[in-house]
C-alpha cells in the first residue's frame, strides 16, 4: 500500500504533521495550482499502515487519516514495479 | 464497510475553513457509526444552524438541517415518531447552549435515546465570531472586544445535572478517545452527550493568540487532564493546573429513558 494526500481535498492545515509517530508529514514549501501548500511526505514507505495493513487485514494507526479534517489522506494499492515499493519488514 | 463510505463524496471538499476541527469530529462520529454496524437506511443525522450543523449535509443518510437551536426538538420528534431509527444530532455551542439551551436541558431530563455530538468551538463561528455561552472568561470575540467578563457554561456538567445517561468530553486532537466516547454513547440507551472541543482558527484562534491552526490544537493537547485524575488531585488537596480542560467520561448511568427501541 502507499500513502497519498488527495490534492483536490487538502487545504494545507498541516494537522497530519502533528500526529504521525514517524513524522512522515512535513509542512510543504511550494503552493500547488490552487495555491494550497500541501504537506510533503518523508519516506512514506515507513508508515505502519503501508507495511502491515494487508497482513493484519485492517487499518493500523491511521491517526493522520482520522485527524485530517478534509478527508484527504488514504492508502492506495501500488502498481507492480512502482518505484516506491513498500517492503513488509523495514 | 469503512467510515469513508458514509461520506457524500459528491459534496466534498466541505466548506469548513482550513484546519477547522469540525471535519475531524465528523470522521470520529462516522467511525463510531460504522463500528456500531448501523444501516444507512436506519440512521438519521439531525442538526440546527451553524458551521457545525452543516455536518449532516456531507453524510449519505437521511438528515434534517433544521432551524437554529431546534435540532434536539426535531430529533425528539423523529425518535418518538420512529423509535427504530438511530438518531444522531450534530450541534454547536451556540446552537445547543444559547438559543437551544432550553431544548438541551429538557432533552436531557427526558433522557431521549439520542446521541448528541456538540462541536464546541467556544464561539459563533458561522456568523463571524460573536461570543457564545461557552466563550471562556477573558477570551476575545467580536462581542467581547475587551475579553469576555462572564463565566462560561460547562456543557458536560449541565448535561449531567439535567439527567443525561452518558456524558463525556474530548477534543478534536484526541481522535481515538473521541471515537470511543461516541461509540459508548451510541451503545448507551437514553441521551448520550459528547462534547468535542474543536479549533476554529478563523474566528476564535485568530483573535486569541493562536496564530496557527496547530497552536490551538497543541493547547488542547497540553491542557487536557482526565476527570478522574482531577478528582484525585482534589481529594489530595493538590492545586489544579490553570487553565485546565477536564476530559473523559463524566457519567454513565441508567436513568429511565424515553424512546428506547424495545
Ligand atoms: C433564529 C436565528 N437566530 C440567529 C441566527 C444566526 N445564526 C446563525 S449560526 C449562529 C451561531 C452558530 O453558532 P454555533 O452553534 O456555535 O455554531 P458554529 O458556527 O460555531 O459551529 C447564529 C447566531 C439564525 N440563523 N437563526
Ligand atoms: S497511519 Fe500513522 S504511521 Fe502511517 S502516516 Fe498516518 S500517522 Fe503516520
Ligand atoms: S468559521 Fe470556524 S467553525 Fe466555521 S468553518 Fe471556519 S474554522 Fe470552522
Ligand atoms: Mg460554535
């Protein structure tokens, strides 16, 4: 699984940067086309949910998704051979 | 099913300002609804007027967006008309405790089988930041330009005194605890009141030294103390930190309730 921020929904409040135990989210620097500064992801493959969701069959941690007031955070299946391939053990 | 499926995707993103805590409270409430395993056809969301009260419009179930302060009155009607429905009320501090204050105490007294989630941002958000009955002493708002000189309502104490079966308070920072509280509220027959303190960066934070969204959330994180711990401190004669936000479960009991599905 990989972590994605939906740019159509994110309003740039940075609440996710407050809750992630791995500090995967960092305040962004450059505004996107809508003028919103979306947080940056720092090595998102470290996220517990990315690594172990399939193994446990449920959402783990998920703090960023719960606190996101704009429902902008989700996990997606990766396509085969995607560059940011997630390993089960890290 | 996941809680995301309860959102009306076609209506997102919602109108709330950047960093508004209301969106987080909707997440937590829908997560609890999902864990209850309720069906969409059997669930109704009722609200009054305010930013907080716009929440039902983003949810797929039937809903009533009623007049200011009257969410509980409408919800009482819905629940008594069809006790099979699961009725959840979204309301704000102004909606619930100012114009709707009388409905609030009587709904608690009747102990109607509703789950009431109050997004308390301590301000009238929608109308531009007027002081509400929960605006803390000293806080600035457009109607208290020199700082509020009145003591504020403690909504949980009020609900408890009026007779609600379940009362608890958390904040939009404590997402897991808030979800669990809403879930427990939904499982408890009778009126369940869950107060969620939320940040309103636009109309409260901006005027009260919380320049960034994170500042107000950080304040809620660092000033909340479990109610049980506060009681212990009181017994031992220790001094409370000031300011302090008591959080946790205030009461869970079994008074006679109205409209409970048999
Ligand atoms: C009968 C009536 N009086 C006044 C208003 C104006 N009004 C709209 S929202 C609101 C305050 C809402 O405050 P609150 O319930 O705290 O909601 P928030 O926007 O803070 O979430 C007021 C006074 C109204 N719509 N109807
Ligand atoms: S699920 Fe938890 S670990 Fe993964 S990105 Fe979100 S907050 Fe961080
Ligand atoms: S005015 Fe306040 S309560 Fe209303 S949407 Fe904006 S931040 Fe939220
Ligand atoms: Mg309010």
